[in-house]
């Protein structure tokens, strides 16, 4: 006989050396409450985590460079887990029940619960909200930097800037695009439409990890010809999370 979820052996009434079974149970509980497991996700696709590994680890660290989104499939063991995605791509965490799943962006860490209903998120593991923004009161010339932010801590910008908000007092006469760059390379765009609506997109629709010291710039589209003159009062706030 053993416990229903962690499969820790029970002490039998008639057995000798009960201390051996008891000590093994203590060790198993210690691991289940404290141990981390590094999972190599370099191959991408679907990466499986066994029941034995889930029972003896409370934290999964996803490692490697899959280069594209991938799936981590958990065995059918009810567990509350911290999942740290240390790869360069977003991870979908599911289980063999095949129902609900949770996305863990690159560079972030989430608490999840795996059970009969699938995998559900229960909050950030040691992270938190980190929002920042930019404002331009008058129409900038093409290619002008309208905002610059130096990040003091590691954060994760979610896919397609999910949660970002923006407003414009005077819309442009034609769709107006702002390029968002990290250390000079584009990570996405913000488009202001003629009706004042703003749309957000990250490169390849992926989450963007930001390291301490990274410089983000908001750059008016250099291809804006003739130069936009009507737009005024643009404000944008980017929603991000502190990476754990």
C-alpha cells in the first residue's frame, strides 16, 4: 500500500524495521516539497514529465533553446507546481487529461495546478506586475525616437503585448506605426489607426524576455512619407511581468 498521490509506501503493521519505511517516507516528502527538476526542452515539440519525477519535485525548470513554442505534458499526478521557463520560447503546460492548459512565457515562472481537469494557473511564482509607457504630445518626424526605457530588472513582455493599453487625442490621417526595439532590434509594433484604435503585435507573436540593462526604444516609422502631421497626444502603457 502507498499514499494515493505521491506513492509513498505505507508502514505495514507486521513489518520489521519500520524505521526504514518511515525514513524513506520522510525523504520522499522532503523532495516533494523542495526539489527542483531541470527538464531539457531543446528538441521542442512535446516534452513529457513522468509521474515519478512529478512526485519528487515541486518545481520544474524548463531549459534549452527550442527556438519555437513547445508543449510540456505532465503525467497524471495531482500536483501544485512552480514552472520556470528558462528557454527562448513559450511553453504550453498540459497533462494527460488533455483538458485545460497554461502558457508559460519565455523567462517567466508560474504556479500551476495539475489535476483531472487539466492544468490551471494559480498565479506568478515570485514575480509581479511591471508596467511602463511612453507618450508623444506632437507628431514626431519619421524615424524619431519618441520614447526610451532602460529596464533595471528582468521582465517578460507577453505575446503580442497582451494587456497593453493606448490612447490618442487626435488620430492620424493614415495608419501610423511605431516600431518597438530592444537594443536596436525590433521586438514588435504598435499601430494607430485612423479611427484612433491601437493594435499591438510582437515579432512572430511570441513573448519577449527583457534582461536588466536592455534598452527599449519606441521609434516612429521611418517610411512614413509624407510625414504624419495630424496625430497628437499618443500614450501607450506596456503590461509586463517581473521574471523570477
